[in-house]
């Protein structure tokens, strides 16, 4: 009989927690569809709280899914009458909140952090420039110059003019200076001695 009642529970259109309670009662029913588990036992079979079991038992009694018979000093006797509610509609709206007692409710997460981008409306209207496509003006920078008397303009890079190296720094210049002074090198004379002789002769003429 218990297996037949369990099969009837599948066809009963009731909320999930009420159906869970019907499964627990049907698994303990005898051949007459009667069982007498305590509320504590039903809590262990279904995992519901004591208050939820009591509320859903009352709702099933209102739907005529079971008949509750009280016994003095003992647990109630429940007689399943599932044929009365097979293929029935859902419960009334007045008992909807009570029927959902014990069901897990969706958790609403509240954001603690501020949004990644805080977009604020500007306090004053922003003006868009009219000449958005105007050509870019390139400022020409004049070349750095140095003014000298007589309105002569000389670039800084070429002023002052490079100085000429002294003639005694070059071998060819020493030989040229010796010819200018009429002092050709003597046969076998070393270059340092010839340079010193030309330099002394040049210094003597400039004194």
C-alpha cells in the first residue's frame, strides 16, 4: 500500500515542501493509508523545522489531502486521502506565504563597493569651440643672431671666425717660413735643429 501511495504523491499538484511531507507520510502508511509519526519524526524525515511541519500539515488538511485524528497522550493519526487532491490546482493566494515557509529564499547581495567609474554630470554646460577644424598655426622661431655695429648681421654659429694654427705647428709651414726668411736647410741638418734656427731668425726680425 505504501508504494501505491507514493505513486499517488507524484500526481498530486502541491508545493514542493508539502509534497516532501506527503512522501514522508506515505512511506510510513499502512494498508489503510494511516500512519502516526510524531512531529519530531517528520522533522527528521524531511529536514524541515518543527514550525514548518506543523504549518504544512495544516495546509494539507485544508486541501483534504489527509485527515488528522487526534489521540490523547499519543501522536496524531494521519489518514492519506490523496485521491481527493489528485490533479488539483495550486493552493489559494491567501496561504501562499505560509506554504513557502521553510523553502530556501534567494539571497539578495548588496554592493558594498562604489562603482568602478563614477560618472557625474558637469555643474555647468560645456561649450564646444566653433573652429574645431581650423588649421593649426605654426609659429616660426627666428634664427638666433648677434647684431654688430654697422647693421652687419652675423650668425652666432660662424662668429668668431676660426683661428689659424701657428706656422711652427706644421712641418710644411716651417719649411715655407724658412724659404721666406732665406734659410734653406743645411745638408744633414735634423728637422728640430732647422725648426729652432728658423724660429730664432723669425723672432729676431719681429723684435
